[in-house]
C-alpha cells in the first residue's frame, strides 16, 4: 500500500511509467510458450520477411514488366508503391497497438503480408500488381516497428544488446539474400515464385507467433490523431515520390522541388501538431532524452553511409570496373557476410561495455575504410574493393545496433513504441534521401570533372601527345579515348562520394563519444 501511495504522490509522469512497467511485466507473465529468446526468433523472422520482399522483387522488375505488358515507368511503382505504403503505415504502429493489442496486431500483419504475397503472385496486370504491393506494404512497414517493441517488452534489460544484435542479423541478411533469391527464381523458374516462396515461411511464422508471443489485449483506447497522421503521411509520401522520380524528372525540375518543399512543410506541421494534441500519434517527448536523440542522430549518419555504399559500390563495380551483375554480387558477398557476423558480436560488446566503445570504434573503422575507398582509380582490383567493403561493413555492423539500442534503452517503457516508430521513420526517410542526394552530387561532380578535363585538352602545339595521336588515327581512337576519359572521371567522382560517406561516419564516431559507457542511462 505504501508503494502505491508513493507512486501516486510522485506525479502523473511517474504513474504512467509505473503503469507501463506493469504492462511490461504482463508481457512476460502472459507468455504462452518459450522465453524471450523464442520471441526474438519470431520477430526476427517477421522483419526478415518484410526486408526480403524489398530486395528480392527489385531484381525481377524487368521480368515482371515483360510478363504484365508494362513499361518501365509503371513497373517502377511495383517497388515504389511498396516503399510508400511501408512509410505511411509506420506512424500508425503505436495507435494500432494501443487499440488492438501488439500481439494481435503483429499476427494480423503477418497474415495480411502472407496473403498479399500470394495475391502478388496471382496478379493479372500491372494495376493489380501495384494494388497488391500497396496492400502488402502496410503490414511490411508495421512488422519492423512492432517486432522491436515486442523485443524491448520481453527481453531482460541486461540482454538487450545481444537481443538487438541477433534481431539486426535478420534485417542485415535480407538485402544480401534477396537479390540472389530473386535472380535464381527468374532464371530457373518464374517471377511468381518470388512471392509464392514466402507463403510457407509466412504461415510458419504466423503459427509460431500464435504459440509463442505474449497474450496481450489493447492497453488503452486513445482517440485517433487525424491531423498528425495526415501531415506525416503527406511528408513521407512526397519525400519518397521526389526521391524515386528525381533522376527522371531532374533534381531541379518544378515537380521535384515542389514535392520536396511540401515534404519539408508537412514535417514541420507534424511537429507542431504532435506538440499541441493531448494524444499524439507519436510522442515527440522521446527527444527530451539526450541519449535517445544522440543515438538517433548516429543511426541517421550510419544509415546514410550504409545505403550510400550499398548503392554506389555496385555502380563502381559495374560502371567503372566492367563486371557483370553476377561478378559484382560475388565481390559484394564477403562484406555482407562480415556485417551479418558482426551483428551478434556488437550486441555482446554493448551488453558488456555499453554503447560508446562499439559505436566509436566501429565508425572510426568505417571512416578509415572510406579513406581507402577514396583512392579508387580505373585500375582498382577486385581484391581491393572486397577488402575495403569488408572493413566498411565490419564498422557499420559494430556500431548500428548499439547506437539504436542505447537510445531505445534510455526511454521509459511507455515511450518505446514511439521511439521505435520514429527510428523506422528516420531510417526510411534518410535512406531515400541518401541515395537520391548522393546521386545528384555524383551527377554534378561528373559534369564538373568532365568540363575540367576538356579545358585541359588544348589544341594546337600544346595538344597532349595522346590526343594528337588519336586525332591523326581517326574516329575509333577518339571514341576510345573519350570512353577512357569518362571512366576516369567516374572513378574520381566515386572517390569524392566515398569521402562524403567517410565524413558522415567520422561525425558519427565523434558523437559516439557522448554516449554512455558501461553504465547506461535508463530514463529520460
């Protein structure tokens, strides 16, 4: 009785935290089978399915376009539509969890996702395919957020690092497995099998979730924050559309610029709305936690570096080094395995030493790898790229999950759902902006370097000997010289991009020194 009076007199914030802790205890008490490790396996498989669906379908888009008699512009929406639906669904995760119950919602998402995969395989034209991908994207976006929330609700605090490391293993493996799986089905079977193959896995995860996950109902009946949802949905939709179409429309074209401005204004309105309403869609008070805010900023920087490398290293291999898709995939495989191997190691290091050590050391290693990659030329060897990319991914694997874990661990239980959703919103937004923004920078760099090289090629008596010989020998030699010049310019531009990625990693490493060490913060 004394404890109840003490909690009540402490104020409403303490009462909310105490109530949330009781919910956390209920999660553990109402587990129908297995311990927290069983929950970890279920949510890791669910997140793996959602991530796998993005990477496996992209490689099959040409085959899907031919089979459904669609053009490249329409076919691109098979991937873009899925990403848009995922982005819009993520902010709804906390409200839906409160209304339905997180376990029920998670199982429902698995069922809808698996059914959507079956419908995608049965698509009869490009319109139906896009519609079914939109349907599939909604649970795909929710699975990652709900999985992380369930993990923090069931795993012991002292085991959070190991749990997050193993959870991240599924997310890291999916981008490496997806293209290989999609390519194999396209070459040896049909593109429909990319979707049908996930059905038995989805059914197995649904059954496991029903048996293992804690039995929890709705915790409250909060009113729906309509304007908060409208503003964040508009912000994410316009941002993802601008980044998806920017290369075709032009980054300075009116449609792209207007979409980016609307996105910025909608994000600003979302912040205003969430700070004014009594029951916000996402609780922005998570940013009152210094540790969470620094951790999220580091996650944003690591995401920029990671997605930049995932996009531009393959371009270097294909465009400058002249490898085919299979050879490029084989060169990238060791780095993907290195990142996967580091995920559980990072979790154990975090549990023992806190976040500061793995984040700083990991991002320092990534910075060093970027400095090495900035030495790239047209004569770079495959072994050099493998070595550089392995170092890069070891650093990312060592730092990513500890940065995310320390931020989430700094939040009281009643704010973990909002923190998890905001993490996913940040990752999705930044990954789109990183690829698009760096693409614009790469285009500008190549144009400037090409102009600079052209100015240096004087005519007349000062003409370089190579150019003089090419002029005498005719058009074929001149075209070969121009092609070599383009490759040299591209390699130099890629080197500059890797320096930008290294800058992001270096800033993240310095911020990592501000994170708690062995003794971690536990509240805002």
